C-alpha cells in the first residue's frame, strides 16, 4: 500500500487491503476544555499522533500490517459541563455511532480491529467493543477486537521525566506533550497549580461522579508548571516506539493463534 492512512487510499486500494488482513485502528479523540493553557483538541491531537506515528514505525521497521482510520474528534465529555470549549457527545449517541463505525469496517471484510482511547473518559468504549464481539459471533463473523489506550505508559514516564509531579487532566504530561511540538498553542502565562476539592477522597476513593468545575479551580487535575518541551519530545519518542512494538507483538500473537 502507498499509505497506512485509510483516508489517503482509494476504494480499490482498500478493497485489496482486505486480503492482507491488517489491523484497522480507530483513534478516539474528544474536544474538551484543558484548563486555561492547553487547546481543546489536546486529546484528539495526542491519540492521532501516537497512533499514526506508532503505526508508521511498526509498518516501516517491522512490516506490521496496519491501517489507521481518521480520528474521531468528538466523544462523551459530560464531566466538563459548565466549562467553555467542550463539545460533548451524549453516550446514547456515541455508543451506536462507535458501534456502527466499527461494523462498517467489519462489513467491508476486515477482521482485525482496534480502538485507541485518547481520553481518560470514554468509559463506555469497553462496553461497545465487548457487545460488538458478541454480536459478531452470533452473526457467524470471526473478528478480533481490541481496546488500546494513549496513556498506557504515562505513569512510569511521568516519574522518569517529572518525578514527584502531579498527573491527570491538563497536568504535566499533557502539557509537556503539547510543548514538544505545539508550543505556540500553549499559554504558558496561564499555567497554574489548581486548587482541588478533595479529588482523591471523593473520586478515587469515594467513587463520586463529579463535574470538573466542582472539583478544580482551573480545569486541570494537576500542576502543569514542571512540564518542559525537552521532556515532551523524549516522551513522544518513547510512547510512539512502544506503540509500534505493541502493534508488532499483537500481529505476532494473531499469527500464533492463526488469525492472520
């Protein structure tokens, strides 16, 4: 194929690609507030870049068979209600939308699919994928469905590059990743440590559903100020390389299970 990007291929090229049985990946982004210093497309940018660069590395270095669908830029973001910039899709609309996007790919003949969650939300995504797996089986369709995540290695990398710093939404990791290549979009003068209202006690330990404006004074869940562009560039290299290696490992796994 001339490209790993679904949107850059012709209908005939995609029809031919079915025979190669690639892993078709759908990056799931969203459009939501990221405090006063980051753009609202932060999650969409992160998941698209990780998926495209990681898939490109996998294809070039390991000859992994992969196709990347256009990124979905909207998702459920109801927790950000009340803060400007958020465009939220209700779960009752998002669930059938995601299901039918994946079904469209399956109906074209592709049998290996993955979604990449680009947001700490998207809580309904696993349910959609598991339900679709059961429905496909009932219909006699043998498909492989996977759920991947943009932040799989973030905790370790945060400790490596910004030890002792806060994590979470619009905090040090997301700020560093944006500073690395999009520093012109980061409002550094607006970077501030948020005042959090018992986040750990209410959410992590208490299981409370909350709206961000009730919990944080800035819209962030951690202090972004330790972030650096240098750290962000190093992290991009690590996470895209790790994603490429994961794609290679998944293809090897499918080969062992006779699913290629």
